[in-house]
C-alpha cells in the first residue's frame, strides 16, 4: 500500500521570485532525503520532462504519471534509497543545479549503490509556474558540471 500524497497549501504567490524558487528546490530534496518521494512529487509539473543522464539505463518520462511510474519501478529495486543535497546553485531565473549524494542497497543483492554507480550525482531543475517542468538527473556529477561549463 502506498502512502497518500499530502500537498502543503500556500497562499497566492508563495512560490514566486528567486528566493521562493530556491525554497521550492530545497523542499524537494528535504523530502527525498527522508525517502518521501510522494511529497517531492507535489512540486513537479504535470507536463514534466525527466531524463536520467549517464545512468545504468536510459530513463525518460514526459508526464507526471510516467515520471511517477519510472520512479516507482526504480525504487522497487532498492532498499532505503535516499538522495541528499550537498549544494544548491541557481543558474538563472528558472534553472537550478543541485549536487547530491545518493545511498541505498539493492533488494535481494544487498549491494550498495556506491559499488555500482557511485554516490555523487547532480540534477538540473527547470522551474515553471512554481513547479519543476524539466529535470535532468546526472548519475555523474562531473558530467553535469561539464555539460553546464561549470566547475565544482
């Protein structure tokens, strides 16, 4: 049985402006750090474009429903999977770079994710109307930084 999705309701205009956008991004990673992926979904646009870059398999989703299905399939393979943000960097008015660490063990194998894919990754989030409309999730932090022309 899956936990119900609870959405925190804010006053009009709460998620507007750069400071609020940064708080929205931080809220996503606060939820994923607790393993609350349903809570993080509250901040995702229904028309999200999600792409996993450089991971063990190509993953793309073009809607919130497809995104949720992909994440559910992925999470079903792991025990105690977590994504915890290390650094938030605003790239422009609507894009954020989040450097993170992941952890978890394979169900059945008990192999730590660090043994398979490393622990340091990065996400590039594009926001629109207070929600994530595009999400690029890089398995390798260095690749994200190179794609963006940045250094850590």
